C-alpha cells in the first residue's frame, strides 16, 4: 500500500494516518545550533508499513519524537488523520516503542504489558486481565506471572510489543526494536511482527539501520541523507504479501536491497555495474 504523495493533485483517498510537511528540527550542542531534520516531508497511510533508513545522526529518532509529540519542530507541520496538531495534542495518540524494552523489573509480564492501559485510567486488575487474555497471540502463553529477569531478550521484546499494541492506537512508531537481538531471534520476530501487523492493521513507521529488515517488512523504504536529514530516496517495495523468508533470494528482493545500499552510499562502483 502506498500513501498519496504530499501535494498530489486531486487526491481523493483518506488522509494519511501520519503526515509531516516541510519539517525542520534543530538542537543545541554547546554554543552551536545544529539541524537534525531539514524541510522533510513524509506520509504514512492507514495499514501501510514504512521503514525509515539512514546512517547514525540522520535524524531518524528525532523524526519519531516529533511524530509522537515529544518535541515540536522548528518549522513545518505534523498532521494526524489529516488534522494539523501541536505536540501537546499529538502526545499519547500514537503507540511508540523504543529500542530498549523499558520493562519495570518489579512488575510481572502482565503488569508491564498492562501499564499503558493503567496510565490511560483503567484499573490495574482490568488492565492486567486484558494483557493476560492476549498472551497467546504474542508467544507468551504461561509467562504472565514471570518477571523481566526471567525472560530472554526476544520474550522481553514480545512483552514490549504487547504493551504497545494494547494502547490501541492506529499509529505504531518503532525505533529499532530488534537492534539488540541476535540474528536468529530477530528473524523470528520479523515473521511474528508481520503476522501481527497483517492482523491488527496499524500504520507503521519503523526506524532501522538494517536494509534487509526494511525490505522484508515494509511497503516503502525512505532513506534519509546524512545530517541534516532529508528524504534522499524512496524505494517502493512491491514484493508479494504475506512475506516469506524465502524472499531473501528472490531477484526483486535483492534489487530492492541493492537500491537502498546504493542510496546510502554503501555500494562500490563495481557493484552497481
């Protein structure tokens, strides 16, 4: 699925779930004011999976913080469902999962997973009951009363995903959720996340350094330039769904991966030939 490009004439489809228009963001480092993002525009449609790829320092996490309402850009606009909103009104309207699972060590699996519901005002007992009812979907059957220290890295990430999904938001912002996992666990969770997304259907914006991850998961991969971050390349990933691991040897998969590596400046001249 593809979102209409910003400014498309005569676009009649529903407004994107998330849209950034001409966003510029700066920050202070010592006495200098540096630009993290410059005049960046991006849209994510309902049920679309977009991957954001770029080198360290290209502003990827800043972009997610802006989308989530944690910071306000210096210029430009952020729209949710077609409505321009300030940071204070965006806050709490998108599910945001950071690289670290941020599980509270003194809370059980269901206690951690239900935390977002508690913060939203649901009594703790009811929040934990809702979390417990979905443990099986997240590969956590029988682990509801376990504590984080008793879980593997992959299991902890599943708890963090359950907490994120239970928040019930139509936008899912993921900041490198698989980066700390070993390759086998990461591959397993890719497959699991795709199945979950196909069932739940949120608009997803995923930040990743992993080009193969972007091609495997996304409908569209957006490459950011080195700081200040701008859209340097957009790769429409037209691979069939549901995605299967065997796709990694498909010529189309290899072509998309090469295009992203090239956009990142990671292909040698001989590789482009």
